[in-house]
């Protein structure tokens, strides 16, 4: 079985993507204050519609994307594709937008631009007591693996990242333990978003899962 991952550089403007968005997505995009956030959101929504449309033989604007939130009435939940049998996840950071799509189980994808931060200061929020990140790259490797896991389960911020246990950065990506779900079955893989970025994907299904990455130059 496989999981397809698509990468897109969103560019500087929202106009190339607006024709693919529905009214809910346009409203949500318009509520974002920063231009770069609006561009990334629009690009991610358009990329999701494009790849889901290709997978299902549906024109991208006609793809039904449900963003219902389980905790409130606002449409800012994880995107689902009702009636398709497909699971999707979206992430963006800096000049990277990524969409993961698979039929094999709930999926979570994460990308982070490896900005210079005080990773020692943030370690208590991300790393468990016996997890060590010797440098910025190792810290972001932990971070993206864990973020992909909580996105796959749909828990998001409801589960502290320091309680999600993953393999060390110098070992193949693997979910070791997840709080409250000792029997959770997951397959995890690191991604290759390019220099200055790190990424990971988690599929809630037993392996092996072949992760295929694709670069999209334009929609």
C-alpha cells in the first residue's frame, strides 16, 4: 500500500488559487491577517482539491472538503473527503505546502522550516524526559514526527507532544508510544521537503507503507 505526498512552493500571491476554493475557504483565508498566511492557506486548500480531484476523477472546485471542528461550529477542523474512501492531511511552513493522501487509514503530515530558535528552551514542551536533541535539526526531526502523529489521530493540541514517544532522530521514523492508546498501530516516515525544512508523515495503519513524494510546480 502507499501514501502519496505532494509538495508545492506557494509563491507570493493568492490569485492563482482563488478559483479552486469554495466560499468557506475564501472566508477563512480572508480572516487571516498576514499576506503570507493567506497565500499558504489558499495554496494548501487548492493543492488538496487538485490532488483529490485527480484521485477521484472530480473537477477540483467540485471536490467536497469537510472542515468541521469536533469542538465548535467553526470550519477549521482537519480536512476530510467524505464519500471518497481517502484520508488527507495538510501542512505548510515558509515556502512549503504539503498534502498527504492515502486510502489506508487516517494520516497526518507536518512540515517545519528549521528556523533558528531556542530549542533547548522549547524542549520541555516537545521532548520526553529521556529524549535529547543535540542540535536544531534533531529537535525539528522530533517535532515533525510527533506533530504528524497527533495530526493523524486528530488529537492535535489536546495531546502534549512531550507525551508522544518517537524514535531518535538518527533512527528510522517510528511511533513508540501514544498517551492513552497503547494499542495504536501506526506507520511513520520522514519526508524530504528540501534544504532548510524537515517533515514527517504518519499513517494509522500497519506497514509497510510506501510513501511517494511528488513536486508540483503549478496547479
